[in-house]
């Protein structure tokens, strides 16, 4: 077998220790040994470097197994599983650096928010779920949610606080979530908060649940990809339409908009629907932040 591993590379003890953290298992080591034993380059390495190469294979196997489990629990619709982010970029003129920009924004310790806008059929959902797929492959827990369905679940549970809080915890325990079709449908325009609340007749449960969802995700470092056909400048009117015209409604909507637009990365997808016959049109992708929109 020809040499694949260079015998000239050297790694520090700290690198070895970091690589084997939560990785070292006898079965994994044997699996790695079976793969590398016929590589003459591996045989020429000193013991510490052989140990490192074994660890790399073990770690890769661990990530593959973890990816399968994360993928199974991600709620991504089976029909959407899935065009890789790199392939999506290649087919639609989106540079890999822009994909990496989005991922890096979302996997930071602090919460990141990415907003994906565009007409129907331009690939917003596919793009968002491709980002989830990319993040799962490097070991991050992610989940997909249809915004309308999830808001209906949360609003129906609002008065049963234990069930409501458990539902919220399932969401913010992820590193990244997708909220798809944001504000596309009205979940329940007539539902109101409990009559004991000061805002009983002013604001729908949806706005309250959305605020608590955003706060919970931010507190726990859960990043959000918001996918919507509606442009950001129409969100305020769309949200306040679900609330009665009062100072309480204005304050509630202001609070939600402040959280949504704190420091988002905004991606605009343009072009014809990818669902139409022929599918000859490619999608153009523009990346900006809120500062660019204000210019």
C-alpha cells in the first residue's frame, strides 16, 4: 500500500490529548488500526504520531455515528434530506465562503440569528436545512421547526406551564434551530392570554410565546435561522396585526422586534422558483446585515 500519511508531521501532547478527549475506545482503536495497518506511511511514524493518526480515525468515526443520531432527531422532513450545502452553493453560484460565514455566525458561543428571505421556491428552506446538515456533520445538535406548527403547540400549552417549559427546553437545547415559514400564517388570532394577565385583551399568545422562545434561545446560546417570504421591513406590521391596537401591544411587538433584529445576518435569495419545470434559472444570494439595510 502506498504512503498516505507523511512521516514528517509532528504533533504536541496537547494536540494528542485534545484529539482523544471523549474519543478513546478499544473498539474504535481496533477499527482505526484495521484501516491504517497496511499504510506504509503509518508504519514509518514514531509511536506518538501513530497514536495521533489512530485518534483522527477514531474521532472521524465518532462524528459519523453522532451525525447519524443527530440527523435522526433533527425533525428535518424526510423529503428534504438533503442537498449538501457545498452542492447547493455550487449549483446556485453561492461561494463556499458564504456558507462558512453563516455556519461560523451560528456556532459561536453567543447566540447568532440568520434571516433568510426570498420568494417562494428560491430554495430558502433547502438552504436553511443544508446549514443544519453541515452543522450536524461537525457535531452540533440542530432541529427544524415549522413556525406555524410550533407556535400552535406552544400557545396550546401556555396555561400548562410544566408542559410548556418542557417544550421550550427541547427547542433551546439545540445549538441551531430553523424556524421555517416565519409569519406566513396566523396561528390563532383570537387566542388571548389568561384573564388574570395585565395584557389579557391586548396581545395574542403567539407574540408572548415568540418572545419567550427568543429569550430562552438567547439565554442558552441556541442560534436561530429564520426563513420567511416576508421581508424584514414588513415584520412589524405583520406581528402587530395579531395584537389589538394598544400601548401594551406596541410594547410587546417592540420587544420582539428588538430581539429579532439585534445583530442578524440577512440572506436574500432571488430568482425563479426551483419547483417550476425546466429549472434553468439559478438563484442569486446576497448576504448583508442590518446596517447595510439602513444605508
